[in-house]
């Protein structure tokens, strides 16, 4: 089918419906049906056939992600049943006191878990949720800190699944080393740095705005989630703090080892660790790492009678059940993305045509690509799909030459993809962040939106400064962070006067 503006209608419709009805499953399914109807020319039988065909293809292609999420659900549930999560919450509550310390600790843990955003969202949420509840931080704020740390830290970490993916999107005949280009984009990835800066600023000043402020004030006053934190972490197991720390550490270590294994380091196919990470199958590695961690839990818990064999086996089933809502949303989001993908409605093809048919000064290309990546990722719910579409175009625009402007444009694509991913209710990382934090998904989207838009505005402004006015990159970063700080301080003063 020829790529037209209609390719953007199903995802935009799904986003609008989700924001109005607060029902993400209904909105995703509506977008899927509308997209399938467009593809089938209105034929109802062909529509249903198209939905099932694309859904089956997407589930098969993302089976590693589903396996990883399910296994992680088992790990989380078993750690809860062991009593380790409750003990950790009690231990951490004596050391991490107050809202500021909790939020900054959540951010720090998100930075440490840099291997993959899926792993980051679910692991950090599991570990920090009881502590956030005890310190009366809303689940919405916790989800925002998790979401705005996970992808941004992964997209600037050389050793991560994102670095490997981005490196692979460089056209083979370009003569450009993908990993070297990725390293050079880090400093120009303004959206990432500004996202992390805004978390730090709002956490340090304990200042919020928009709907987030409403939820934070309710949590500080003692809403039901904070009041039931004790009840949520009470378990029958005999686990200690070490029984939570060791599995989390094991998951990180196993995941990294499996990435190196799938990248060919142990078989001799890779020339070194960097080459292994660049060529690894990150999703399969995460699934393998999670399975090894489940086996590690059995060895850690069963001989010491932390849990009984029956509780352990029941925990595997219950952990699976706990992840069913998240997996349902993911499957629907992937299906909608598939309908709008290449070979079907082809939203990316429409964007590519728009870019190629408009002759624009190269100095404006970074900010333009940032905005296009933002819209595309927001509409399709995938940052990786956005990278795959726009990075080859960015390389072609600069005729395969790694100029400073080309590096900046690639960084703008990466930042725009992450930004659209943050703002979109149909994004997988947005879904997993709300799941990890135990937060209503649409509430997470609504409360994060003003923060993401603020950072997006500052990012676009800074790409204009760097690209058009040729302002030094370090000065540009300073201006951006200063602008965010000024906004938060002025907003805090405004609310203080209003009160």
C-alpha cells in the first residue's frame, strides 16, 4: 500500500481515545481495527484476517521480549514471597529517608541498571516501589522517574542493548562505523541529558507541576497506596536483604554474559567486548539471563528453606499471571505498530517521502529530524523502529560523511525517538514503567506529558542554537539545564504565591 497520511491515523486515533476514555486496551484495539479496515478496503473478513496475521507475526518476532517479561514477573513474585522485598523495604527505609533521598536513589538505581530499558523499568520499579510508598511518593512520580531514566541512560551507555541496535542501523555500504558514530552522538543527545537533569532538579527541589503535583500532594497527605505499603510487603518467607540483592545482581551479570555470548565473544566470532555488544541479540540475551536467574533463585532459596518447593512452583504461575495485563498491552501495541509499519500502511515511508521531498538548509536538519523522530515515535510507540527508519536517511542526507552536523542529526534522531517513546501511551517502555511502578498506565502518561514536552521544547531550542547559530555544545548544554532550572524555580514560586 502506498504510504500516505492515512498511515498516521490509526495510532493517533488510539492515542486520542486512550487519553479520553482512560482505557488503553480499548483504544489500542480500536486503532488496530481502523488500520486493518484501511488495509482491507473495508472488507470485514479481510480485516479480521489481517489483524490475526500481523498479531501472530509480531508475537513471533517479539517472543524473546514476552519470555523475558514473564520470567521477570516470576523473579519479582518469588522475591516478594521470600520476604526479601519486605526486608529490603524495612532496611532501606531506615537509610533512605524522605522524598528527596528516595527519588534520587530511584534515579541512581536506574542509572546503574543501564543494560536494557525493559530490565531497568521492571527491576527498579520492583525494588523502589515499597520504599516510595513508605515515603509517601505517588506511584505516578515513581513511574516518571523510572521511565525518564531507563531509555535515556540506555541510549548513552556504550554497553547496552540500545547501543548495539543503533550501531546496526547504519547502512553497510556507508563506510561509517556504527559504534564509533554512537559514541560521538552521546554529548549531542540533548533530550537525554535534559531528561536526567529535570529528574535531578525536581527531585532535589521536591517541586512538581501539572497533574503530577496533584498526585504528589495526595500521596504526601497519605493516600491509600502509601497507607497499604506495609500490607503489600508482608510475606510469609524467611528471606533477608541479601536474598533480593543477589538475584538482582545475578540478573545483571547473567544478562551481560549472555549478551557477550550471543555477540560471539566466547565462540571467537567477535574481535572484542565492544564488537560482541555491537552484534549481540540483546532480547534473547535478556531472556536467557532471566531464565538463569530463575534457576539461581531455586538454588538460593530452596536449600535454605526460604520458600517451600510448593511456594516456589506456585510462584512461577502467579508471576506469569501478574504479567498478563502488561503482555496484553504490549501485544496490542506491537500489532498496531505492525499495521502502521513497512509493507502495510507504512508510516515510516510517508515520513521518508516528506523528508526527501523538502529541500531544507542543513543547519536546520538536526531540529527537523528531532521533531520528525518525536512525532513518528509518538505515533507508532517505538523508538527503535524510528531509529531504523530515520538513521539511514540522516546518513544519506550527509552523503555518508561523519561531519559534526551529521553526528548532531543522528543524536537528534535518537533523542527524538526516546522523547516520542516517553510521551506515547502505546509505547512499550511507557507500559512497562507504569507496570513496574504499580501505577495506572493512563495516569502515568498524563502526568509525564508536561515534563516530556518541557524537555522536548528545550531540546528543540538547543538544536537550533547548535545547528543554526553554531553555539558550542557545552555552552548549549549549560543553557538547556539552566532553562529547566529556571522553569522549575519559577513554577515553584508561582505555586507558593497561589497557595
